[in-house]
């Protein structure tokens, strides 16, 4: 219930909801008991706040198989983490390989550095189902290639990219691998060492079930980035330069301790439930939604076919109905929350053939009920009958 109205929430690809009770309970407890500056004092509240951050790092390190928790820098979100990775690594003359599935959080920083620094960017195409040709990626590598930057899962198509295979290529060619885990953190297994990931950008507010305003970047211990910001860290305050010690080097200013307290509990919940259980449930709901929508005349589903591995994202078009109109009617008449438009991935829509219109995106989550999937299918069917009967 939201404002005393029943709601079916199918916008988990943007922000997961609801959150496990332990998440908001931890945030309230932090505000009451340890709302001091972490790393900025030796008094009891400041020390307790520091412990909140370290415990969150330990849980994230366990989830992503990271050896040293201090190799995780907290950020505001995935976009912040991606900008830290891209702007902190690339220099004039560098070459980057990415794909046509990328979110603007990858594309725009790359295009900005293309203008400012003269870096070169190669966009490797994928097919309409979001599958990338590994051979094309390898063939695109030159002597100037510094970075391969890819999404783990498309936020439009739900397709899962072969990160481990790309990591093997990157290692063999001496290239760094940056993975955008916006749609995979908390729902797909991630092992940074086994997968050859040098930089992992992740959100706190999606699959990790934490609050908005949280996220992070894993930075391989052998890799140094230029910080996005310079400022107070609570360490080496006598020095005029930003300290080299991690994670302080990348975390200038007061951290979002209350948000990270919630994120820590979200990660704990994911660890307890297990990635496998979460993915299996979400995928089952996704296939059920796809099967139901596919039975409606005029529906076009985007991304991998039913039965193929994907994350819980179902983007679709209904002939004769604008996606924004569909989303509006679902919300106003049926209390169903979805997202319509271009989802910050215009290249993805060009790949899928939906650039002219955008698409409707429904994204179930771990707390979605089967009855809600049925309600969504029935609602789309009714909208189709109502709008297309007189056209």
C-alpha cells in the first residue's frame, strides 16, 4: 500500500521495492545511535559509525569475492562509480571498447573524454537479443586499447553478457575490464578474480536492496585511479595531497553512513537468501510474464527468447499503443508501476529496433507475487482490447 492505495510494483530495475525491514530499521538505528562522522574522531559515536562502513565493506567483499574490503570505494550510485572508473583511468590517446547496449552512465563519460582528451571509442554491436560476439571484441583491440567497458546485463533487454570470457580476453591482451553491475549485483553471481574484473561498479538501491544514494566501485589492488574529488578524508590531514591509502583516496568528504547502514543489511539479506534463490525466483516470474504477454495480439517482446538466461527485465511494445500511454494507464487504472521511454540507453533501443518509440519495461523483483504477474498480464490485455477495438 502507498498512500492507502494498492500498488503492484514492477519497476525494480530502477529501484528495488519494498526493502527488507532490516534495511530501514538499521538506518533508523544509525540515526539514533551512531550518526557521527566516520573516520573523523575517536569518540564512541564516530568509532561506531566507522564500524558500520567497515562491516558493509566486508559483506560486499564476501558477496563479490573481493580479497580486501578496502578495495571497495563507496559512491553515491553506479553512475558515480562508473565516472570514477572511467575518468580516473583514461588518458589522452587511450582506446576503449564498449557495446551498443550501454547505459548513458558509460556512454556519456566516454563521449565526454572523447571530446576533451581525444580518446578513441569503439562500440561493438550486439544482435537484437542483446548477444555480443566475443570475437568482434577481441578483434577490436589495438595497441592503444586501455579498457573494455561493458554492462553485465542490459537494462533494456535483460540479456546477460559473457563477462568471464571478456575477462579472459582482457587478461590475455593486457587490457583492463570495467563491468557495470547495475542490473546484476545481488541477482547474478559475481567473482571479481574468477571473472577477471578490474573495476566493478554497482548500485546499492537495486538488487542489493539498500536505499538510494548508495553504491560502490571495486578497484583491483594493482590499479590506481585519479580521484574524482579532492578533500577531507580524516587521514593524513597534514598533507596537501589526497592520501594514497584506500579507501580514503576515493572517498573525500563525509560518507552517507545512514544509507550504508541500510545497504549493509540489504547485502546481508542477499547473502542469507543466496544469489541462486533470488535469481531463480526472479527468472521464473520473468518467464511467466513473458509467456502471458506474448499471448496478447500485437505484443512484441524485446531481448532473449523465453527460456534463455536473463535478468528480471521484460521490455515490450504493443502495436498501436504508445509506450508512455501504456505506462500511464497501467499506473492510473490498475495501480501497476512500470517504466516507459528510452531507459537511458538510446543505443540499446537502436539495437532492439525500438528507437523510434521507446518501450515499456516491467521488472519483477524478489518480493513480487505470482498474482501480481497475472494482474499485469490481464491489465495489458484489457488496455489492448480497449484502445485497439476502435482503431
